[in-house]
């Protein structure tokens, strides 16, 4: 346990027994969000921007930017049909800007975490108003449609996959594993 950063008794994630489908999705999504946050705790800009292995551009900071973009895309643009500014951390000349633009600059780090937390707050606010019966509602997506349920499961899958990446990235940075 010495290389874990939180005593299991003080782990901020919930391990209860949520009641209902929506509560279950929210519990899993919330726990994976916290896991990513925990993987980034205590690291400076250089460590957060540290790339995994060449030629990969994967870094913890890139993951935070990518997840902010995913939150915005799926909850704001797809589920709520909002249009507006271009997608977060995307450029026409670099569709991987969420990762390639994740430089070891404290301002870039501040922006990434501020944006990610704001997108999570907006998603949670929308989820607060979502009725359990709305989970099967279909919304347009490209030339087809996707249900709210499918998007929630996709977001859980997105976070779960990247939590695994974050495990390996953090271990490379300072040897910490677990959680």
C-alpha cells in the first residue's frame, strides 16, 4: 500500500449500491472521473505533460484535455444538440490537438483542468434533470441516432479505457500504482 496515494478508508470514490439504472451510470462515471483526477494529483506541469513512449503523444495532461473534449462533445453537442464554438482542443490542421498541444506550461495545465471541471459540472447539471425514463430517448447523431443510454455507457467506457492509460502513465512518472 505504500505506493498508493489514498488510504482505502479515505478514498473519495463511492462503492455503494446505487438504485436504478441512471444512478448506476452516474456512480460509475463519477468514480472514473475521480480516478483520473487522482492519477494527476501532486504532479507538476512537466510531469503531467510527460509522454508515454515514442511515438505516442499520450500524456496525463493530454488525457484531461481529451476527456474535457469528450464531455463537451457528448453531453453538450450530441445529447443537448448545442452548436457553437468549434470542438474543444481540436484544430483543422491537428485533430489530435488535445494530446499534441498538451505542453508543460502551467497555464495550459490550468486551462485543461478548469475546462474539464466546467464540462463535468455542465454534464452533471444536465444529468440532474434527466428522468430515468429518458435513458432510451434517441438523439440525432450523424446520419443515424443514438440513445442517451448508449452515450452514458460510451462515456463510462471512454473513462475506463483512459483510466488504464493513466495507471501506466503515472507509474512511469513516479512509480505509483493502484487506485
